[in-house]
C-alpha cells in the first residue's frame, strides 16, 4: 500500500469513527425534544434519530458503496405509493444491517488496552475500508511478505 492509499484509508477510518460516535452516542440535551419523524423498522440506529441525521447517514453509505437508495430499499420515488423504505424485503438491506452490527462491535473492540496504543492513534473500520466505493467489495488479496 503506497503512502497515498494509507492516507486515504486513515481519512476514511477517521470519518467513520466520527460518524459512528455521532449517530450512536448523541441524544437530545435536557429540555430538548427529539424530532419524531415516525421512522419504522429502525433496529440499529436510534429510534429518536432526526430526519436530517438519518438522511446524512444513508447518503454516506451510498457514497461508500457506490449505490442508490433502491439498492437496499423498496424505493420507486418519493411520491410513489409502492415505496416502502421500512421493508426488509431486499437482501442487501439485511446484509447491511448485519455488517453494521459487526462493524460497530469490531470498532468497540479496538480499545487502547487491546492494541496498546492511545485511542487517538487507533484507526477504525468503515464501510469504505472494504467496499472502496463498490456494492460488492473487491476481492481481498493477501499481501506477500
């Protein structure tokens, strides 16, 4: 891996770490009501997530996988009655949910104690770590020693 690739990987991992903390750890402050947009079937993302945050997360995933909404969702457009974003009918959505659960667990295991390094030096894993802008990640080739 050349220096440019290492830098890009570090940047992507840093962005994932920040976005993971952002969407998993933040709650409305005392006295502030969370917007309740009525999303259905959120199983990993917080139920009280506001619309803007959810859309930002989905757009990031689209970019990291090089796909659009209809890759994972039953989406025929905003005003089409057949659109059902909550549906689990599409296999890629089920796979994405499983991969997100594993990504979160893996990143939580990357502790300073486990790696014997300060937390600010730990590179986190992101969707783009493997996918590199592709719906199906490129085949991994074991580096030669």
